[in-house]
C-alpha cells in the first residue's frame, strides 16, 4: 500500500502503480503473470472525471493489459467488494492469479466537490437523503447533490447511531474519545498512516464538534491512497513456492435493507455468514481491522462481531480490551481514524495490515502470536443501514 | 428488457424495475429468490449524480435487499461485464441464482453533458484523448472532459477505422450504408426498438455527415433503457423445472492493449478464447448480436469472429449474408443502430435477443432453427483498441 494522506500532485495512476508494484514484489510475481484484475474505486468519476474504465487506465502504465479488468464500486466498502470478487474469480477456477486493487483520490481543492461526491453513496431520490440537511436544488453539478455545511452527511448518520447508543446503553462521549485516542496512538506506530500524532482523550473531546457527540478527531479524514493484494488458490501458492501465504477463510458481502427494527441488523447478518464460512467464532479472532469511519463505527463493530455483548462496546474500549496488548486488539494499523480513509483503498489496506500481522511483520504494532484476523468494511446508506457491508476472515499459513 | 428510447421522465429505478420483473416472470422465480446481483451502469454517476451504490438504489423498490450487489462498469461493454461476473459467481458455487442487470439513462436535456460523460470512456490523461479534438481546459465540470462539437469522440475513432478499411480493402461507404439499412429494417420488426422506421441506402447516405464516411444513420443514437437476465447452474435450472433454459457456453472478456500493429487485435483475441471455451467455431454460429455502435463496428465483428475473411466484411454485407434469411443473420434485433444503445443495457439486451431467438420466440425477426448465438460488446478506448471487449456464446437447451 501507499502511504495515506492528501496528495494533490499524485494521480490515481501514480498511487495505483506504487501499491501494485509492491504487492507483486511481495507475492513474488510479475505484472505479466496476472490473469484478471478487479479495481475498486468509489468517487473517481465524480472527483476526477475519469469514469467507465478506471481500472484499465491505471493499470496501463504497469503493462497490465489484455486481461479482463472489472471496475467495481460500493462506496466506502469498494475495496472489500474488489477483494470478494477476486476471491470468487479464483474460486470459479477461471483464473489462477487475480489482482485486487483499491484506490481513491478524495482530496479536491474545492472541498464542496468532495462532500457532494460523498453524498452519492446514498439513494439520492429517497427521503432519508433530504432529512436533516439543507437541500440546494441548483448546485453546480445540477444533480440533486446536497449542500452539507462542510461535513459529510455520513457523519450525521454515525452521530445518530452514537446518540442512540448513549441513550440505550449509557455509553459516554468519553468512551468514544478513548477509541479515537487508541487508534491515533496505533497510527503513530504506522509509517504509512496519514496522522502520526497521538492525541489524548481530552484533546479528542476538545477538537471541533462535527455533530454531537462526534468531534473532528472522532471522524475519519479526507484521504488519498491505494492498496493492492494478489489472490490465488492454495495449490497455486504452493506451486509459486510461497511459504508464508495467508489464507482467506471467508469473504462475505451483504447489502442494507429496509427492515423491521427487531430483525437482525446488517452487522449481525454479515458476521453470522462470515463465521459460518470460516468455521470460526469470535473467540478465535486475534485482531480486527474494522470500519471506524467514526469512533461509533468501532463500537458497532465490537458488538456485531461478538467481541462483547450488545451494548457493552463503550466499556469494552474503556477497559482496554481493544488496545495493543489487550485481549483483542482492534485497528492496530490506526484504523480509518488514524491511518486515513481513501474510500476504496481502505478495505484493501485492512488486508495489508492483516497480512503483515499474520506474517509477524507489523513492527511496533505487532499483535504477538496473531493467527486469525477479521477485516470489515461498510459503505453508503440504504435507510438506517449501510448499503453494503463486507467481512473477511484471514488465517496465518 | 424495456423498450429503448429517450425517456426524460423515467428514472433508472423505473427502467430497472420493469426489466427485472419481466426477467423474473420469464425465469419463474421471485425477487426474493435472488442470491446476488451484478448491476452494470456506465454513466449514471456523471449524468444523474447517483454514484457508488447504483445497484442497491435501483433494486430497493423491487425488494431485492440484503444480498450482495456488485456495481460494475466498463463503458459500453458494462452489460457484458455484468453478465460475465454473474456467470463467474454461479461457476464459483457460492450463489445459486444471480441477477445480471444492465441499465442506462444517457439522455440529458443538456446534450453537452451526455457527450462529455461519454468521453470518460477514454484515458483522459493520455495523448489520444487530445488528438483530433478541441480541448477546453475549463469546462463546467473542470475535469478535463472535452468539448466535442456535438458528436461523441468515439465516432471519430470508428470513422478512422472505417476509412482505413476502405483504403486497405476497397470497402465502400455504400457497403456501410447497407449494414445500416439492414439493421434499421430489422429494428422495424422489433417492438422494443428505439427506431422503427426502415431506411433505404440512399437515405442513410444522405443523412447528415458525422465524420467521413459515417453519416448519422450509420451511428448509434443516445438512448435510455434496461435489460436483465437470471443466471443459474444447469442443475439448478433442472430443479426449477425449466425446460427451455438457454446455456451460456462461453462468457469471455479481454481488455485493450498498446500493441505492435502485427500482434493479434482485441477482436481476434477475444474470439479465439470464446470459441475455445465453447468448443465451437464460426461455422456453428446461427446468429450474432454484435456491437454496431457504428456500421463499421459490424464489419469489424464479421471479420473478428470469422464470419468472413479479413477485409471481406463490406462484401459480406453487400451479398446479403448477414440479413434475416441470409446464411448468418447479424443483429436481427436491429442492433445498436436500430434498437438503440443505452450503454450498459445493450450487452444484456443482446442476451435477451439471443434467448428469444434460441427459444423460437422472436416473432417476425425469428432466425429459423437457431441453435447457437454469439453476442459481442465493446467499450471505451485504450490507444487504438477498445478498452474492453466481451463475447458470449449461447446454445439452445
């Protein structure tokens, strides 16, 4: 993966090339060995104007041509979607060696453009797109996108969930801040992270309010970056002589639903399928990289994936269980909060972190003896749920 | 599939719903039986503003929720890409019943917006994007998109190929016009076609010049529409009690290359793989639905797929071989020229036509005794080649 950050002078081609070359070197393969590529990108069309063939365009300078290229998007979960498709392509038997690439340039000198593009992860014609936001029916792009007062509409969604959790379970704003402190600390150990400054709980609470209870340091930033993974069958890995390949034991994706409030939510649905596919349970997970687009997202993940009881996520963080050295370190990379969140790159960057951890190559943020990792992405919104959620479970060896 | 045409007052949701419901009825399944969906759309992001989760958004009113939705794009070949992914998903064993949907709203009251969006099917930073066109570095969208004088840049590409074919092989403008006449005649037999008026060769030649030798009636129009297909394994089709399911014998996709001029071109490469996968040859094809974005595209297809010798495509049309009643009817539906060309819908609409023909349900345009059909999509541009090409071979029973 590339470093994550704001890179106004680096193109998607540049970022994608760096990530792919590093993945090929690590896998011991050449660009010419790739049989198919899946390229995840959420907002290149709206932000750079390049639509339709984003994968072919960025793979061209690498000499990856001729092979099928699937351009896929699923909002913030696009990276996990690319990975899942690559997994299915290998499983189908049609391809030996498949590249999964996630890339994003979210930063634009016109901040409003980025914010409007982010809103395209919702159903723009549907009622929830209009709630709580100021509509401007005649924006520059004349596409119904919203004026959103210098914050992404998704922060309002997360804040709504965070407030509900406080009311139902007594979760505190301080507990959310502790998650942010943890992830920013972890990021300070990650040379590829966008933010390398650790922040204390007080500093997190004192940073500007976005939407109560979320302050700026509890929200993921606007980021650019790319990450890549090379997938093949276990047989093919043996043929390549790979000793340290990591096994993808499950790659599951579900979509959001309009559902009765007593029906299983999207996190519960995806967790059940992922654990079943991997034939593992929460007790087997040594570390997790979860979708902390905000600090509340991490609480939601703890509970969805059975790391703690429903409602106990705030205490789980407060008691230090999810810190490095705790019983189940979460977001050792720094997560979306600290490593940064270039939408489609995040899901593949989680895989990068999981692989580093399972191969014992994570340096100062190494989770000792890690054998099983879970990664988790979420994207967009359909009603009260994310539009997409995907989970991967990876095993050493 | 929906009728194709210009539907300023019909949304993507509306078009997609009509196509999906019809596909479900024909397959004898319910929306709730679908295990996964692949949704192809090329330009919704740039034209309607809805990006990221286009599939989830249009499937929501149908009640298709919860299952994984893959949003895929590959310019004009997006429909074939959706179909290919659905095919791979079934082949992987992970899903029983997969929906492939292609949909497009290309028409916009601001024609310039549609033309600029179409240009996003090229590598916008690369040299060929700048050749032969007037650049406007400060367009409304400020994304490097081109001012293209009221025609799609792709028409210049096709015209370049058409002129080269005339110089090398003596192909005539009249021969291109004969293809257009044939396809408009076929479209007049297709109740779902955008253009139902047959045109004579003289009328085609006298229509306004786009880029020599292509006149307007030799170019596909701007269209809206949707088409859907339901895919499953042969075993599952038997379990459903389907007597008339059509077999997808090959679904192959390749990408364009920067290549030496004596290396096999993209059409030759994709044809070889498709015939190998289906274990069939050109002599087995009873009808074809090919990518006649312009009349020259059809000549290119005749030759790529071995319907005639290299260079003989113009004569092949002139001699009537590709007409209904000829030895190998091509584009019995009317093709992109007559049926219309809503980008991502076209590839799935070809499948619709192939299935109708192989099931003997094509009415006045029925190819008698058709047992094997080939469909063909192309999209975007990488250097001198389309960025993507896909081919399906379908067999009755």
